[in-house]
């Protein structure tokens, strides 16, 4: 049975984890399915935005407990060290692939987002959570550290002391606290509906400008200490948009007070 479904309609890809009976916990098949789903969208020019969600009551409960037993019986170096997906190993790619998808990714969180599920959510551009969602960097509970991209993603979202506290304690926090600390973008009683509403708004914007914006924001985060490089990249990216068909269509639509139509 497939662990992930991908439905594309009106330029929005809805990616759903489909292991509701296990709170969408990550086993080997789920890990591969998430990676495959993300990689399938990287080159899809029809997709303008992605909504990432979990079937049933939870977003993702983290690594399946049975996977810990398999891990204990394996050579950890063989599991963790090979760079199977560019800079990432297989486990890290679960979260990092969504950074590589060239369009915005919105995660709709409910129930729980623990461990690997928490890191998966951090891979999205935007996180909308139900108020009663519980989140945790859970790895310390099992004598481990977060190793699914969390340490690459979290420093751009939260303060160092917050990351340290959550990592050291495996403490569960509410979505409200996560929002206050910058880990959740906003709260909604129906996060999936809110994510789709936001996705629809984004899908109506210039596709080339949206893709450029995501690329530029990623560049700025990666080069935060080099102001000159970021300013130059900002200018370079803008040159690639000015006067091009999508920008011309936006101007025409604004002047004619109509919705733009992008080819």
C-alpha cells in the first residue's frame, strides 16, 4: 500500500501521508514515499504550490518504534554517512527535499508532529497548525540527536536557546508556544483548509516570481553573513523577472483590474 498520495489540481499539489492507523509514523516505505513525492514535484512546471498534510488525526508521529529495532541491528555508519541525495543522506532527504522543491510548501499540522515528523514540517516554507497540535524534537527520548535535517533547518527559524532546550529535553510543546518561538507560522482550527486557502492565493501570483522568491530567500539564509553577496543576488534575480512574460501579464492584469492568466 502506498504511504503517500499526491493530487494535483489548479496548480496545487496536495501531498498526504497515508498511514493514519499509525499516526503517519515513518517506516522505511514511508521515508521512501515522502522522498519520491518531493522529487516528483521538483521538475513539475504545472505545480505552483504544495500542501503537505497527514491523513487522520495526526501530521506525523515520527520514526516508527519498530524502526529503532532495525536500526540497532544495523551498522550506524552505513545508515547515516552515505550522501545518497546530494548533501543529504536518505533520512535527511525526508525534510530537505521540500527545500529543493522550487515552489512554496505549506505544512498543515494537527495532532502531533514529533521527531522526524517535526523535522519534516520544518522542511516546509510555512507551517499552519491546529491549536491543540503537540510538537517535539523527540530524539533525546531515545538517546539520539535530531538527524533528519533538523540542525540545518532550525537555526533559521528559532533562537539557539530554544533549539537547545527542545533538543536537550525532548519536551512536548503546544502549537501556541511553537508559534511564539517561530516554529509555527500561524494557528487555525482547520489547518488543512487554511493551507489550501493560502495555496490558492499563492497559485494566483506570478509563477516565475514565486519560484524566484523562494530561491532568493534560500540564498539569503545560506549567505546571511555576506550582505554584498545577497544584495548582488537580489539584483541578479530581479533582472531575470523585469519585462518577462509573467511580469508583463501581472502589469496588464493590474491595469485592467482582472486576474492574471499565466502561460
